[in-house]
């Protein structure tokens, strides 16, 4: 009998997390040049004026990791990656709103006689 082993890796990102450009490149498996291009194109919005001063919060880290995956897996250019990220953000927002509405409807149904 053959036994298959699956390994799953992950990084827990705290909303209060802030990382430098160097740390972000390590977390994303990307180059500093690629991250600088993402900032130039508006995909990422770090705090700080110069690359040496940039700080990325947990949301930006998640967005950068997602961008790198989209570029790698789907071979998207920066414009396609930006569009895909915006659509994914909108989808998450709509799902959250739907979850809230479903919760409110469920509460109202329980209140009815």
C-alpha cells in the first residue's frame, strides 16, 4: 500500500504586523525589484517615502503574497494582477456583506412567532 503525505505550510499574519521591504521579499519569495514595481503600479501602498523607509502592514503582506501567486500561477502582468487583486478584494467584501445579511435575516426569523 502506498501512503501519500501532504505537507501544508502557512504564515499567520497579524493585522498589526509591519515588515520592511527586505522582510516582505522573504515572505513573498519575490525580489525587491518586483515589490518596487508593485508599489509603483499602485498594487501595494507602503508607509514611508523611500524604499529603505517602507513599512508594509499585514494587509499589504497578504496582498503582495497573493500578487506573486497570481503572477506565477496565471502568468499575469502587473496590470492583470492589479485587476485580479481588485476583483478578489471586491469578492471578499461582498461575501462579508452577504454573511452579515444572512446572519441578520436568521436572527429576524428566530424572532418571528
